[in-house]
């Protein structure tokens, strides 16, 4: 059950990041990265294992990756501008730090 909840929370953090990063510049990007990083770190802190943080990080990454690719109707949630590129690059760094942080 913890695995499913971790995956769901990672997907939720990723969706919030994809929708919030470009809302108000640069505050949305900062809030989405800090919120996602702290949330993923708290998952591992609450359940005491790095496995759950890794699952949540994979969920976050898959959602952000999908949001950055063109959809069926050529819609795009994460554009190839400064904010979008920063979200993807800084997000991967944030995921590595959050998962590697001590539980």
C-alpha cells in the first residue's frame, strides 16, 4: 500500500509542478521545486525507507516528462522556454538530492 501511495504522491507532485512552474515567474518555479523536493523527502522520512522516495521520484519524473512532450492535439504543458528548461533540469537535480538525502 505504501508503494501505491508513494507513486500517487509523486504523480501529484509532478502534476502540480507542471501546472505551477509557469504561473508566475520565477516564484512558481521556485515553489514547485521546493514543494516537490520537500514532499518527496518527507515521504521517505515518514516511512523510513529510500525505496518510497525513489518510487515517488519516478512518478514525478514520468509526469514532468510526459508534460514536456507534445500531445495528440499538439498541446504542451511544459514549454521549451527558460522556465520549462529550468524545471526539467533543476527538477532532476532536486530529485537526486531528495532521494539521496538521509532518511
